[in-house]
């Protein structure tokens, strides 16, 4: 069990560090050539120029977040393969699996004869280069914040010819983000400890979309002085005395299991004196929603808002 937990932690950290009219892309850009010998040329979010010969009809997705985006924008019927952890929407679970997020099987991908592969930074540049060198167009995504997640959705909308659906989706997501920000503006700003894993204590610092969501939702992240995803000391947590603690269940990669971090926080006597524990303000959020930079990230933002404020259990 201990060994499985360690693998579980590795999958979490790999997933989050790697942290569904056309939209304007900041990190990814789309251009068209004067020649009519290809569908389009894009500069993806890894700053790679990718030539896409034709409108994609056979797509392989190498990450749960990219799978969710493709289905959300209406390109799901063209997805022929996904990584092992793509468990949403349910239709994705029936597709051919091409390996785990961090260990993609190149041969399995090639066997599916894709005309587009959508990858995430966490898949590894070696995998992306290997597929590209075989003549397969590979578009890499690497969003850092909420705006960049919207950009990723719009980029895939343009590439797949689903730009109208993508624009509609991102407009709806942006409106929900603004609504949360507006509601939070009238609230107090309690301090928040966001727990990614408990052994050791991993949290989300500045530059992460979790930190951004806490801020938008009207909280103060006790780890905002830490960079990216970091280990935080127990002493720092105790000294910060957070008003709210948010833990994640699962691994964001379809890993089933109990709410281990929640149980650790609420039963460990060293946390007993922390305000959030004493007042029963330790909450669990589904990691599949909170750690995937895709369409459901706004669901996570709204849930974080409910956790942070006194109306946590309403609506």
C-alpha cells in the first residue's frame, strides 16, 4: 500500500506541474499559408510550429485535460485514442488506451493512424518529438492560468474546425469566472491552505492556477510566497493558522481511492489546534476537476468559492 501511495503522489505531481468565431491566442497562435496544401499552421503552447495537413479526423489525446477539451468543443467523435487516465466524459473510457500520462506507448499511438495528436507538457518533450519525427502533427498545450486555459480551448477549437463551439464555451466560462470574482469582492478574505498531498505536505504556490482560483474566490493563499507546486513545512502551516483547508481527493488522473489527505489533516493531533480544523472548515474537492486545465476548471473555482466562504454548503 505504501508503494502504491508513492506512485499515486508521483502521478499527482506530474499531472499538475505539467501543473473543452476564432479566439485570439497568447501562447498558441494560428496562421494560414498562402499555399492550399495544408489545413493550417499553428504555433502551439510549447512554441513549436506545427503543420496540420488536413482537418483532423483521427485524433489521439495524451492527457485527461485535452480529452475533456476535445469532447467539450464537439470534436469527441473524432477522438480515436486517449491516455489511460482519461475518464471524462464517460464516452472517453471506451476508447483505445495508449498508455499512462507520463509513459505514452508510441507504437500504440502510431497504430491508430492519427492525423493529429494533442499532448500536454507533462507528457514529455521526448514523446512529443518522437511522434513528430514520425510525421504525425502533435500540438502541445501548456496553460498556466485561467486565461491560458481558455486560450487552449480556443486553440483546439480553431484546429479542429470547432471554433464556434469553443468560443461559446469559453465565453460561458469567462462569465462564470467574473461572477465568482464579483461575489467574492463583497466577502471577507479568509486564509486558505490548499493541500495537494499530505506525505509530505504538497501545496500550490504562486504561478499556479490553484493559487489564482483561491484569489479570485476571495481567499488568501498561505503558500502564495512559495513558487509553483512546493513542499510546505508543518510549522509554516501551524504558524499561518489557516481559516480554511481544502484537500483534493483522487489524483486528478482517474486514480480511485479514499480522501487520504482529508483524513490525515482531520485526525492528526498536530493539526488539532488550527482554526480550520477546530471549526470544521476542512473540505474535499475532486482532484479530477481541480487539477485538470480544461472546461471543468470553472466548476472547481465555484466549489473553492463555496469552501472559502460561510455559504460553503449552500447551492
